[in-house]
């Protein structure tokens, strides 16, 4: 039998699991070298935000407010926002759903606080816009700015 994790602790557990995967991935792969360039090892985070809820679009004013209040203060050195169109298979029905989306790309130092900061952004978006999920991918990279 799988033990039930209280709702409030599920997201924290997922965050710790993601951090463990990130840290263990570094053990399995050789250290990233940025030979031949002026850059240094960095982390690229891509956050995937659905821009509709309950059949209505999250408008540009609300989106800009979220970026200004929840994302930019946490990553003031910079980020990139890409607009797109996303789709996924709804687990409960198996139907393919689609919606406008925005992707926020952040290249940052790979430190212990980064994952917690990204999780805080995801949580804020889910609460503010009643979203079930906010996607996150992490990639080791070389960067120079």
C-alpha cells in the first residue's frame, strides 16, 4: 500500500524529488565544461504557462501583472517570454485539449535556491489563475551574458 501524502505536502515532496533528480543527474554525467567560450556552467529553466482557465483567456494585462509581481523580482537579471500554443491529453477523459500558452526562459546560476524559487513561481501561478499544472524543464548549459 502506498502511503498517502497530505495535500499541502505533495508539492513540497515533488520539489524535493525534482531537486534530487537534478542533483543526481550531475553525478551520472561528466561535469559541464564551457571550453572555448567565455561562458560558464549555468542552468536553463523553461516554465510553461497555460493562458486560459474555465474557458476564458488569461488576458495580457493579467499576464503582465503576474510577470511583474511574481517572476521579475525573483529573476531580476533577465528572462525571455515566448508566446505559443500548447496542447495536452486530459487524464480524466483522454481528450486532447489546447490553449494559448507562454514560455518563460530563464538562464541562471545553478544554485540550491533556484529550484525553490521556480517552485514558488509555479505555485503562485496555479493559485492566482486556478491552473492545475505549470510545466518546468531544466537543462545544464553554458552561458555568457
